[in-house]
C-alpha cells in the first residue's frame, strides 16, 4: 500500500513539473511572438516606395544635384540625396529616412512629392528634349512657398527666374490697365497654389487669395501647358 502511495506521489509531482514547463514554454513563445509582431509592425510602419531608378533616371539624377537652398526649410544635403538615390538604383525601392521626412510619393511620372514636418516639398520636371528639362521645386511650409526654377541640360543646372516660365499671366486680369490689380498680381504670383498635373500641365489657383481682390480677376484657376519649343508654359484657359 505504501509503495502504491509513493508511486502515485511521484506521478503527481512529475505531472506538475511537466505542466509547469509547458506553461513556461507557452509564455516564452508568446513573448517571442509578441516581440516578432512588434518588429514586424515596425517594418510595416516604415514608408516604402517601390520605384525603378531607370524609368525615372532624369528625375532622380536632378534630385541629387539640386542646390540645398531649394529645400532650405527642412535641409536634405546633396551627399544624403546621392546615397538615397543609390539605394533606389540598387534595390528599386526606398524607405523613408525619418530624420528628414515622413513620406515620399511619385505623384506623377515626372513629379516627386515629399511630406515634411510642417508641409511638403515638390520636384517636377518638364521635358524639352533628351537630357534637357525645365525643373521646378516648391517648398511649402506653413503659409509660405519657396519656388525655384532651372534648366537642366546634360547633367548641369542653370537658374532661371520662376515667373518667366508663364506667359500671358495678365490675361487673368479683367482690366490690364488697373494699376492696383496689376500690382496685386505681381506681388502675389509666388503665393498662388501650383498643382502639377501629368507631364505637361500646371494649374495655378488660390481661391482664398483671389477672394481678397475678386474684382480684378476673370476666374479662380489658370490652366497652363508646357511648350518644349519655347521652354515655358502657355495659358490654355481660365476657369
């Protein structure tokens, strides 16, 4: 009888130990799984852009040689941009360098938009001929806009006045001889919203700004289309 009781006691102790080990194993596995899920979540949270460098070579090559002044509000220097483009060239995708910006998007075949802390930054290029483009950058932070324009030819950038890219802007005015309206247009051209549409069009608008001088203007939107021969944008219509 004593021997039977002893055997039962040993069996109970062995069973308890095994259950304890199984429980510990489950806890350990759960911790590993939770850790893995957190790591996976971290990877998912990284913004990635799948893109072929070779399909957008000129766009990325221009990005690497832009003056730092075109992105003065958030500072992304040339060497860092070169490394960024090298990653795209090698892997055909990139992850967001969080120290500089939160998201990068190819909004058009010729346009990159980058989300920064207080706004966004845009690079858009318009083809004149092979290895020759008009380049526009727009650094939008808070209520301010910083627009720059260049001509890119065979790896070199040449500065051009931004306002010179748009012909017939005074067609926007009801009366071209109205001095106050003309001054308002000249003073605020740089403050308008510039929407880059496709590979040839730009839409200029700002309903809030124009509301202040609505008696001066024929509409709220100017539609422009790029003319490669003239290296500038022609006014198509006013809405």
